């Protein structure tokens, strides 16, 4: 009799526990997550000297150059900031020559300049908010491309892998040589994004290593990414990884890595204005090159802004040179409702429409073994589904090597 009673009590207690434990664990998880988010925000948002409110809603913090997130990296504790590169590649195109067919395109800068500038000795950092981080699946993945979002190896593309990742490209590329940098002038648009977890970007990739677990990549260009920035604006961005998008690397200054020296340009800030269909065309120039003396990879925006550098120690293969360069567009196709996404690439129009309608890359160049800028040899092009996004390359006197790329995504031929 007695043992039956005890058994009943034991069963009752066990059932109570099973019901209650999930609540307790859930509350604990929530508070740990709140703590993690706070901690991460403190790491990313350094105390500013001055703060500027941008018309697009961004907050730009002017942070002392030697207080930026890069210097949280243990290897950078005693780092002496390089205030200028020891070398700048010279090439085919002189610094001030900007030209296009029929209509000159205009270079432009960043929206927040309308309301202020950061003082010398500081760098502008786009402030990260709680909401920004909570949109990511975890604190760990915030500011990172999702695993497997590697740019494709065009020759050896494994179709299953390509389609599995849902990332689609329309690119031009060169491989088979040693490259010490790359340059391009990129037409700027504001492609429509169907779902907030998708993005559309136009960039160059500097690649080293294999496409397995050890890919080294330096990336820069413009992107529209609602989940990362909370809106549909076109933004300047950089990315790096030294292990195929797994543990290392991030967008912009969202982890320790890139060292910024420039007080005018904020990573992740909106580019303004953007091109219109049959309207004014705007483009940005991006140059990334390796300093042959220090080994660091530098980045320049436009003709006037040397932004900073990725220290050589961040990389394995790229510590020496790149084995492949890619230029072009990438979108995420999350296949809403089992159909192709209508997220646009470039202008959202196919390459055959041409200037002021389709988006372009012009004057694409590489830095060769003698540290000279020159036109790339043996350019290939690649796209997974040309009926969704396509690419068409060409050559002329003004634009050197160029290509048009992009498309609307979902349409009658790309259901
Ligand atoms: C930085 O310098 C200090 C003092 O000179 C030294 O003890 C420390 O090991 C150095 N750290 C690194 C990462 O080089
Ligand atoms: C990816 O999937 C689409 C649709 O299923 C198919 O048409 C396309 O050929 C695939 N791409 C590659 C590179 O296999
Ligand atoms: C971004 O654009 C999509 C449509 O393309 C719209 O549904 C969404 O509300 C926009 N998001 C913001 C934050 O404006």
C-alpha cells in the first residue's frame, strides 16, 4: 500500500518536472541571450568622440582610430597602425579619367555626409543596434555570410552544392595565375529584394585556396540586405574569411580584422544617389591590392579614399597571393513557395538591354606579379541559370574589359 503511494508521488513529481523544466530552461536561455547581445554590442560599438545621425536612420559613431574593433584581436594588441600603404599599383587608367559611352557616369559618396563628417584621428563606424543582432539566428552568426555561401568555383562547380546553397551568381572571373589585387568600377543600383532573408550584391572577390574548408576570400562592393541593415538601401560593404565562411571573418567592421584608417567613408553606410532606369548612371570604383613590402591587403574606394587594410596574418593562402579573381553579382534564392525568387540582381534587367538599363562592371583589372594594374587575360563568365540572371562581357577603348550582368529573377522563363 505504502509503496504504491510513494510510487504515485514519484510519478507526480516526475511529470511536474517534465512540464516545468522547459520553462525554466527557456527563461534561462532568454536571459543568457540578452546578456550575449549586450556583450556583443559593447564589443562592436566603441565609445564615440562624436555621433552623426544620417538621414536614412543610421547612427554613425566617430571612434578614435586606435579604439576600433580590430584592436580587440589578440594578434593586434601591439600593432602599429599603417597610416598609408608603402606601395600603390599604377596601371592603364590614370586616376582622374572617368568616362563612359555617350553619357559620363558620375561618382558619388555616402548619404550621412549630408549631416556631418568625422574629425581627423577618428573613423566613422555604423552603429549596430539590438534589433540588428536579434534578426540574426544567433549572436555568433550576426554579420557573417551563412555557411556554404561560397562564391562558386566556375570550372569545378558541383551543381548540387550550388543549388543547395541557394546562392546564384552572374560573374566574370580569371584564374590560373598569381594575382596581387583587383580593380573595378561598378554601376550602382537598388535591386528589389523579395524576402528579408535574401540579399543582392555586386562585388569583386579575391580568392585563395580550395573551395573546401580553407577558402580565403576578400570581398568588396555594394549590397542590399534587409536582414543585415534593416532596410532596402544600397550600401558599401566588405567581407573576409579565411576558412570558407565558417568561423572567421565578417562583413564590414563587425568583427576584428579589417583596420580602417579613413575618416570619410563608413563601411555599411548607404551609397547615394543610385542609378535610374534610362536615367542618370552612378558608379563606384574599388581597388584591393597587396602591399608587397608589409604584405597587407589594402582597399581604396573611388580615387580619393584609401580605407584601410586586412593584415596579412588573417589569411593562409592570401598571405602570399590570390589564385582567382571574380567580379559580378550574387543573390540568395530562398525559393519562396517553391518558385524562383523575384529578388533582382544588378538593375533587375538582363545584360542585352545595355547602358542605363542593365548594370555593368567596367575597367576590370588585376594587379600582376610586377605589381602593375592591367587588363585580365582569359576572362571566363559563369551563371547557374541564365534565364534568371545572365552575364555578357566585352571590350572597348574607354571601358577596357567590361561586362553587363543581372536580371529580374523570377519570370516566364525562370519560374
Ligand atoms: C605585446 O607587448 C608586450 C610587452 O612588450 C608583450 O609582453 C606581449 O607578449 C606582446 N603581445 C603580442 C601579442 O605580441
Ligand atoms: C539548379 O536548379 C535549377 C532548377 O532546379 C536547374 O534548372 C539548374 O540547371 C541547376 N543549376 C545547376 C548549375 O545545376
Ligand atoms: C523592402 O522592400 C520590400 C519589397 O521589395 C518591402 O516589402 C519591405 O517592406 C521593404 N523593407 C523596408 C524595411 O523598407
